[in-house]
C-alpha cells in the first residue's frame, strides 16, 4: 500500500481519472502504472475494467489486479463471479485462483452461497490455493452439498490440493453417485493415502463396470502393495475386461521380478490371466501382460508373445518391439522360439532369431546354425548378428565355413567381426588375410580390421610383404596394418611409405609412424619431411596429429604451419595453438587477422581469446571495431574470455 501524503495524493487522483478516460491507450498506461505503484485505491476501477470490451484494457486490468493482490482485490473481484459477462467472469476466476488465498475467509464464504454456480466457482478456486485449510470446507461440500456438481468440483479440487488430510472424506464419498465417484477416484490416485486402498477395494463390490475400471487403474497407479491381495481375490469373479485391467494393475504395482514372490498356485493362476490379457485390444494391457510373463511365463506364453512381436511394426513400434524381445528372451529358450525359426512367416522367424540373440544358452548357437544355410539372405544376416551376440569360439568352424561359401557382403562382414573379436587365433587370421583381395571394399575393410585385432608375427610378416605391392590399395592397407600392429621392425617400411607416390598412403603412414614411436622427437624426425608435402591432405593430417601430440617440440612446427598455403591446414594449426594456450605463437597469429578468409580470421580471434595476455588483448581490441559484424562479435567474445580468465592482470 502506498503512503498518501503531499504530491502523491495528486498523483493518485490523476491516475484514477486516467482510468476513467475514453482513450484506451491512456487507460492501459494508467493500469500498468497502478500495478507498479501497488495502488490499492485503484482496485475498484481496475475490477470494473475487466468488463471492458477493449481486449488491451482487459489485459492491463488483469495484470494490475494480480500484481497488486491482497484482500482488496479479492473482495473487488468476487462480485464479478455473478456477472452475466462471460469474459469478465472467467477473468475474475483466473485472478482469484492466483490471489484468492490472500483473503481466505472470503473464499470459504462462497461455499455457503445460495447460488449453485457460485459454490462451484468457490470449490474450484479453493482447489488452487495449496492451503491445507481448504480441505475442511471442500470436504464439507463433498459430503453435504445437495448439488451433485458442487460435490463433483469439491472432489476435483481436493485432488488438486493433494493433501493427505482429504483422504478420509474422499474415501467416504465413494458411496456417492457415479458422477462424483469419477472425481473421487482420480483425486485418491493423486493423494495415494494408504487408507484409500481399502476404501477403493471395498467400492469394487458395488461399483459399475466403468467405475470399477477406474478404481483398478487408480490402484495400479497408486502402487501400494496392500492392493495386490485385494485385487487377486477379485480376479476370479470379475468379467474379462476388468480382469485384464486387474492383471495390468498388479504388474504395475509389483513389477515383473516380484511376481515370483507369489505362492505357486497364485503364480500359476495369474500366469493364465496374463496370457488371456495378451488378447486385449488395449496396448498398455498387452505390454503389462508381456512384462509379467517375462518372469512367470511358460511355453504357451512364449508362443503368444512371439506372435504379438511379429505383428509389431519395426519402424513405428521400435521401442515396444525392443522391450518385447527382451521379455521374450527372459522367458528363455523355448520350443516356440525353435519352431519360430522355421516359420513360413518371415516376421515370426526374424523375431525368433532376434530374441534368441539375447539368450545366453549353448543350445541357441546350435539352433541358429542348424537353420542358417536353409534360410533366405535377410534371415541369414540376422542369424549372423545374433550369433555374434551369444556364441563363443566354439562356433569358429561355422564362421570359417561362411567365409568360404558365402558371397553376401553383410554376412561376410559379420563373420569377420566375430572371428576378429571372439576367436583371435593366428591360423584364423591367415584365412581372413585372403579376403583382403575381395572385390567388395567393405569386406576388405572388415577383413583388415579382423587381421589387426588378431595380430601376431605371421600376419605382421604378411603385411610387410604386402607393403611392396604394385597395387596402391594393397600398400595402403599394409601401411595401416603395420602401424596398428605396433611392431618396431615395421618402422623402415613406414618411413618408405612416407615417400610413396600416392598421397593417401603418405597420409596413413604419418599416423602409422605415430603408433610406433612414443617419443615425440623421434616421431618428428621421421615425419617432418611431410611438413611441405605437395598434398594438402597429407599436411592437414600432420597438423591434426601435431595438435594431438602437442608438446614443446611440436609447438614450433605448428607455428611454422601458420605459413602454409592452404587455409584449412593453417586453421588446424591455429586451433591447436589456441587450445594449448601457446603464447609464443601470438606474433605469428596476429598477422593472420588480415586474411581475406573470414573463417580463418574467426579461428585466430578465438585462439587469441584462449591464449590471452596483453598482446592478444590489444589485437582483439583493434579488430572489435571491424565493420564486419561477425568479426566484431567474435572479438568481443574473445575479449570477454580474456577478462574472465585474467581479470585485472591486463
């Protein structure tokens, strides 16, 4: 409240006069001023403006009343609840929902009004107060008001409050008519009070099917384990639709693993109900049944879940299918899955293969291998992927047979990945080496990766021989492998590769030499000749690697690279020098700010910001006045970075 004295009186008088103006812009400005001043004397006028047909004035009055708040606003707005003007009435409701608790007694009085609509409005507003004191008047309305819509709103509002103190009256209200019960159930599920579990379960005895369905959903959402025994007792006497909902609720409460804590007879009985629930049209019920059967399922359950999974769209139901496959695998290796492998339905066969790929059981590998050669190409690809997941070195001969007999690139890559990762036997590596001559590049790449993973002196010797091949692709693969195999004896060949006529081979050789030499000085002595390589890609690779192996020896070379003819090579050097805050590079970086290549200049600006120091700061100050907005903005950001990192040192 403002203090009224002196010139303030005149200000308020002027404000009140402006609120009566015929000029909408004057009225709106006055409303906002009243809000800023928290002018309580303006409240009656602002409340009246809620009836204005001018939307701008309505909005300004609305904002002002909310901002001023207090008892005066509540009492000024409440009468508008009786207005025939719907927009004004709705605005008053919204305002009271926000500030009504600032005059709580006035809200409670609404619950005793003779007008039914006013009592409904009052119940609605009380539900938004987040005040535990609202529970008593709302409970009184819920249990005693003669009008069903008032009782309904009281139940809804008690749910909005979500205070445990409301549980008792809500439980009792389950005896009310169906319309009220809907709201009561919803509110009880929000409050989650223990006492409500019993009250809801008792209500099942006399509830309609619709209400019973809502009660079961609520018990499932409340998650109270006390509801399980009550729901289990209801299953036998419930119609099919409700029984399926009960099954879903029990799974939601217990989860999957805890179903095994039920007695043997309960598990057997419940399993059959879950299997029946798989046929429900509700996908959520189906999913809950699948989840439960993952832990208590049997052969019959496996067969039905397999059928459901096969009907799912792998693209639109991807996540659901992935979960279903995991649950199906959790049941274990069943005859249903074995039969599914040879199903005439391709979808069933693919799901069976995918599920088996999640089961660690020696029988899985045997079953998948048994059907491999009689399956179509797509299923063979899936089988290879599943075997990769679950099989071990014991199926080595099968995969070697695949290498000898198969022509599909995807299948061959899968076999190579398996042999490289899970077998790693030298003689297998020699078999794989032959595939480096395969016509498909992706198969060559997979074979190369497998050979490198397996390693060994024999393969190293093979690659040494290949390094002298007339075929550039063969030499390229050999250089890569000789570096990855990390045999010091390979250094001579790699030095020779640095002089190869093919730029890509020289590029790979730079990385390969790095693998063989941990000593930076030694590595640099070998690769330094490539600093002026005619190929941009070779120089770029060297700059990037120097950035990764950054130390006091590589720094001067990166500074030298700043004079390279190619901007991208220079950019890599700039980035490395900035990332490692190489102050000695500043005299070489600053001239690059004059480059016509905007990206290079921005990279230099960013690096100067990372390095910091007086020289960098001054250079950035100068370019911050650039006519190019992007450069100016980048410079300002770099200057801010220096100031944050170095503060008053500058």
